[in-house]
């Protein structure tokens, strides 16, 4: 039976994917960041009538990672992640470091431990919950997007390095989905330990600058990649934004450094105009 380790399973995409995989009869190890989440997830699994192995697994904690290295894992879903909002000129160093520790360093260190055991078996799969923010970038999301760009590079390199050992690598790239994750990114400024008078922006006036979709497609696509029903390396959801993403990537090649100087970009203005949690 396939055993799947899902990190960041205490909430959001990770929680729902873990529960649905268990409902399909897979062995699921649901890693949660804090002890308090263990009971809550176990209770939800019981309510749904599914069996989960719920474990504390903070990907930034060396002891937790080493504990996880003792589990026999066939598929690793690197889902754990946080989003730190704020302009590049404002975000405090501590928040920037935390962004990279949770989204890049911790998952890579965990992957190293798990993938070497997969290599010994000559089979396995590593799936990264990336983002369309790993392909393009929005204002006030530079820290988060840069971490997901790094995830894209890590996943691509790993994919090439693992082929000779029979290990599959794939990415999931969600766009703007209404799970609360995006809106919380625009509230992290509330805990900054800085001098608000030195900020360029008043973050109480801006919000996530996109309408957001129902997350159902992400659940199903992630499960499809994990089970092997979907074999694409990159998996963007919702599919209707794929064209928009390609257009944004192509536009960088013709953009001039003088374009729009002295004017507020439309996407920045939208951050002022939109209400948090606006659905598509």
C-alpha cells in the first residue's frame, strides 16, 4: 500500500488532501506544525470515518525532520508553507528569514532525508506545493513569490537529478484560491517588530489584489498527481489562468525599465480597491 507523507496538514490544502487520500484507502502520515493541531485533525478524521497517522512535523525543526526520516514513505507532498506579505522595501529581516526557512530550507532538508531512502528502493515520488507565485510575481508578495521561485528551481533540479534513480518529481501551482491563505499574507504586518513610521506603505489600506477561486480543483489535481493519474510535471490550477501566466512570463522580455515610471501600476491600485476574500 502506498504511504504518503503530507507536510503542513494542519490546515488548508494539506489538511483536505490528507483526509481525501485517506478516504481513498492510502496510508497517510499527516504532518502538522504544532502539537495542538494533532487532536483537531484526528477528530476531523474520526468524524469523516478515515484513518490518519497524525504526527508533529515542523519542517524547520531538525528533530522533527529526523523523526520523519524513520518513516517508510512512498510519496512526499511538501505542502508546508507560509506567506509573508509586504513591500520589498519594508519587510523586516526576521520575517524574510522565516519565509525562506519554512518554504525552502526546511522542506529541502526534509526532502534530502526522505529521497535518499527512496533512492535505495529505486522508487518514490516528491511533490512540491508551489504556486503561480513561483512563475510570476505580484506587488507586496515579493518575499513569498521569491520563496516559491526558489521552490521551482529546487524541484526542477531535483527532477533532473533523480531520474536515473527512478524517482518522480512534480509541482502543483495553485493560483488565487479562497482558503484564507492569501488574505492572511496581507495581515502579517500586524506582528512586524519595526517602526511603522518608516514604512513606505500603510498596509491597513491594501489587500490581496485578486479575486479568488473555490479550491476544489487544487484538491483533485494534487490527489491525481500523488496517485499517478496525472503525470504532468507542472500542474497549474485553475486551468483558465494558464494563458494569463504565460502572457505575464513573455511580457518580461519586452518590458522597459522606464515603463510606467511615476505612475501607480494597476495591480497596486487594485490592492487598494479590492476587499479581502473577494470571490471570482
